[in-house]
């Protein structure tokens, strides 16, 4: 049975049984504290906790999920995939254990001719939470499973209890296992074959009825239970890949119809037969799995980077390229593999095909970047390996491996393998120690950045009294009432002059920061009091919270107030947000439809927009985009906002942001019809000409495959240009030329300065030449050693210093008496010292290399070299005189010790 069919039967079964079919949410988790959607229930969390009323009592979905904690296991076991699909059915306070068991059993054991999966009931085993007698009885009664095939498992062996790992809904669970037969493991059911290959878990039914608190220990199930959820819910998750491989009669999840074509392609490209050699098989499975995960992640708007989601994607792509290399394919491989994965997935996810130009360009750019990394890394590796061998050491230092990994992105397994090829081992303990150290550092950083989790209960209570209607699309000033005040997470009744508190109103014209648009500024007034609005946010869906400072008077909960948005601010905000849409449309007009926005921020006078694009724009393209944007503004296009069902908005091609979850009904903002059509809740001007002006000020990279443009808007745009004009006229005045002659004049001046610098250096060198003669005459006697020390003038180069000491030594000769010449300079960017010794000095133990070390240490650096001439440097130019003194002292000491 094809995966598409398994999916269809699942959704049909639950739809027939009164469930609303909900499309998969994005892989990008809606909850910012986790990177990815890891289970089917994630999009439904607010309904499970009761934070929001569920719009339907029953729902079903096939959710795209990513879990990468077991990435190293991929390909080695039968069932570890980084991307997988979880088929789920959910009840929000509707049916509970009986209903869940009945519905699942019917689908799993129902005949294939009747829309079921047709699993043999005699091969199915059940596990329940050890104290859950009710579930035990339900399985017996409703499904007729014999007692000996229902096993109890506990909390602390991490079985049969489920939560996302974060505070939120939790509950005991019950799982359905399929017995693959004695050839896969011992008898005795899942309780015996834990984690083995014989009893394969296909479906997890969670009886979501508790609210879980924070972790209390290292185990997955060490956490506190805060109490009951408002309702008893059902959350189930069936692993689609597992059911697929059982029903397709293949050995593992990598061989199902959605993955295997990629393995086949990898096998063809490498000329390695799948099934011939275990190690190669694992590599091909890694390719099959990771290519699919990367495809899906990029599809949902993730781009490769060095942190967070982007890093996971980068790792998946690089591991694929790497696995192909190990299979013997050194050429670019993604252009051969990614389209195959797309074709295997597109029937379930048609957007992969329509969006493939963008998806593939992100992936291919990453492969090219990685191939470059491999080239540079290989050079660094070769140097380090040769040095190690020359020094006669058998082991490559751990910090070299670490540096290759950390600085050059060179994977450790490549280092290990290349070292082995050269007959070297790698100090893996030291490597791991450095990695741990770095991870600890990163953790400490993250902790110090993380803001304390606000206690949401005060907001939740306010939210229970209803959503806050937003009046700000129609008016800037609204008569309203204080619904509640919150200070440090606690509801309070009064706020006094000087206090900063959070304020919830019955209705508000203040726009809460969202969709990239900054929050509105303004004031709220009441009888005898005035408040300044500092920030406006929506901590819970539907609830608008104003952070305010009481400028005068006092404010009481329940009081009538007048909320007034600053009209100047709002005009600026509208211009900036509409300006963002205009720049987006202009980018797509100039670069093509794949230049899709991935994020934005705007506030009065300023906007920035991140978009999918692989390389820098270049000045000409930038001007073109700027011109397209300003032409759009000049065309005086009408701007409209319309509400419509999400489906309809997609049909008419309204652009949505990756990773955002949208309601059933969405607001579509259009400018000039389809020229710019986006899902957007922001505030906008009425006609494009009201934006005034957009001036691009910068363009930069924000990770591979993603660029950022910044711009000033409206009067700020004008001010920016005016400032530039003033600057140009000042320069023209100073240089006494016409503005258009500036470029030519300035390059001439730069050339002249270069020429002058060169001449100056020549003069200095000539002066140092005559200096040598002078210095030989003024040599100091240090216990019979002729000691010449000289602090060279600022700007002298290392070469000048070297020539000088060699000159002095040459003039004084190699014979007796011993000679030490030292010269240093403080001010040539970094303090430098050079020392030369003659033969007699060396005979008496005065070695240039050692003397330099002392001097350089004093300068805060290091150095060394041969016995006869050596140089070093440091970082503290104020220590030059002291360094020369130290050398003199050491000369004296060495002679005393030697005699
Ligand atoms: N949330 C449970 C799981 O992920 C069931 O859907 O296994």
C-alpha cells in the first residue's frame, strides 16, 4: 500500500468519524522555545491546555515532524528518521479512552477492502501505563485483546507517559505494537524486546489529562505535575513511515516509496549495489533520509546557517554530501538527488514542485559552499599532518581537529578518516574535551540571554473575559475601559504616578507588535491621569497588552479611559509597512518570484526585509530594485485589505510567511491588485504614493541563501538623501572642485598620498643606514660585551630593523669582543624587536633567539628564531624601553653565569 494511500485512509477514517481534517502546520515550531514541530499535537497545544477554546471537538491531521536527537542512528536501525509524518487524531474534551481505542483498532485491524490497514489482530500487542487499570479493561472489552498481550509499563523507565519535554499537556499513554516475528528478536512482547526490532510500536495513544511543570531531574519523565487540565483530551500519533514499511513488506523505513528512489539514485551514481555491504547501505540510507528532511525543511523556509534550525539543515545537507563522498562520488550530488526526492514526495506536498526553483537553489548553494570548505580544510589538514609526521609524532593534536571543525566547518569524521589514510591517529579525547568546553560556553551564553518566563496566569484570566477587539484599522482614538492591570505577572488594582505596569483594555486602537510591524506609540488619558504607552504586545493569542508608564495621576482597574495613538507615529508606521510590501514586490519584480520574504521589521521611517537569495545584489541590481519600488509608489496604487478564507487567499496567490500559522480566515492586503498581494495584519497607507520615498541604505547577508535589505522611508528617506548631499557639497568645497569631479580628484589624492608614503619610507631607510655607523661608535660595555640598543623612529618596518642590526654587526665584526645589537620600534602597528649577535657573543652563550623571547614577552607577545638573528613582537608599544632594558639585563646575567 503506497504511503499516499495510507495517509488517505487515515484521514478518511477519522473524517467519517466526525473529525475536522486540519492541514499540516509548518516544520518550524510555533513555540519559539523549540526549533521544530516534533509531534502531531504541537499545533493543538493551546486547545489541549485550554488556553484557547478548540474550534472543533475532534480533529485529525498528518503532521510533518523533525526530530534530530538520534541523527547518529539514522540508517543503522530500521526506524530512525529525522523527518517523519505523524498521523494523529485528537479529541478536545470529547471522547476519551474508549473512543480512542475503538477508533484506532478499527482502522488498524479493519480489512483492506473496507478502507482499513488489515493488520492481523493476533500479531498486535498493547502496552498501558502500569497503574492504568481503566485502559487495560478498555483494550479487553472494546478491542477484545487477550490479557496476555496487554503489558503494563512504568513512568520511570520512561515508558507509557508522554509530554513534549516542556511544561504543557501530559498524560499516560498506551501503545500498539506489531510483532514482526521470531526472526527479529525474542518472544515476550514489547516489555521484553524494549527498543528492539521485533515488536514495533506503530501507534501511541496519549490520554492527555494533566498539566506538566518544569523538569525535576535528568529523565524524560522527571517533572512535576501541576494538576488536571480543564478537560480530558486525546492525542494520538501513528508513525506513518513505520506503517508504510510494514504494509509495503520492506525491511525498514528507508525502503518505503517516499524514500527509496533516492537510495536507488545514490546507488546508481556511486555504482555501489544496495544490499551488498552494510556500511555502504547505511550511507545510502543516510542520504535517503537526510535529502528528504532537507527538502522538507527548505520547503518550509529554513535556510542553512550556523545556529538553530539553520544549523540542523546545514548538518543534514553536509552529512548527505559527505555520505556520497564516502560512497565514492566526488562530484556535485544534490542536483542528482534532490529532484528525485521531490518526485517521491510531491503527491502529498504539491508545493515542493511549484517552489522547487527556490528550494533547489538554497540546497545547491550549500553544497557548493561545503565543497569549498572541504578544499580549504584539506589544505589545512595536510599542513598539520605533515608537521606532525615530521616531528615524529603518531597522533594529530586534538586542538588541530577542533580548529578544523570549529573554524573551517570540517567534520571530525573526515579528519579521522584522512588521518588514518596518512597513518596517523587523532587525539579524540582532547577534541571531545574542547567540544564540551565550547558547548558549555554556548549554554552559559544562551542562559544569560534568556529572559525569565513570565507567569502567564494573570494574562490568561484576562483573556478568559474575551479577546481584545482592535479598533485601530478604523480610528486612532477610542473610548474604552481598563479591564485589568498586571505588575510583574500579578494582577493589581491600582497604578500610581511613576509606575510602569501592563494594561489590558476592553478595546484598543493600539497596534501590538506583529507581522514585522513595531507597536504603536501614544497616550492613554483618564480623569486626572495620563499614561505613556511604551510597548504593545500580544502575549496570548487575542489579548493585547500595553506596557505603560503613569506620567501623572493614578489609574484604577475598571476605569473609563481614552486611548489615543500618536497620529504622526501611525502615519510613519503605515508608510514603513506599506513600504515593506513595495520593496518585496520590487525585489520579486527584478529578481524573480523566488526572492521571497523570510522576515521583516518596520517602524516609522525605517524598514528591513530578509529574503531568499543566494548572492549579493551588486550596486546596479540594488538601484534597479530601488527604482522599481519608487515607480510602484509613484503609480499611486490603491491599497486594500480584505478578509477571506485561507484557501481562497492561497488560490489567488497571496504571499504568506514561512513558519507562520494562519487562522482559517485571513486578511489579504493588496496594492495595485496582484502587483503586491500578501497575508498581513498590519496597518497601511490608502494609496502607494503616500509612502513618499524609499531609499535603500544597505544590503547584507543573513546566512546562506538569505539576504537583507534596509531602507529609510518617507521623510526619513528624504533626510538620508539630504545628508548625503550635504556631505558631497562639503567635500566639494574642501577640495575646491565641482561635485561631479570628486571621484577623480579623490583617487588622484589617494595616489599622491601613497607615493609620498613610499618616499618617506625610502628616506627613513637611508637615515637608518647612516644610523648604523653612529651606533657602533656609541656601543655600551656590558661586562665586556659590546651592547648596542636603539629605539627606531615610528614607522620603521621590521625589514628596516633587521637591516640595521645586521649592519651594526657587520661593522663590528664576528670576532672578539662579543657584540649584541638590538633595535625595537613601538609604533608601526605592533611593537617589534630584532636582535643580532656575533660569533663571539654566541660562543659566550648569548643567543639572539633567547634574548628576543625576553624582549617580546615584555612587549606582551612572543617570538624567537635562530641564534644569530631573531625577531619578535608584542601588543604593548609603551613597553619598548623596558624591553630593551630587559635584554641588557639578560646579557649581563648570561655573562655572569658563564664566567
Ligand atoms: N504526542 C504523542 C507522540 O508524539 C502522540 O501523538 O507520540
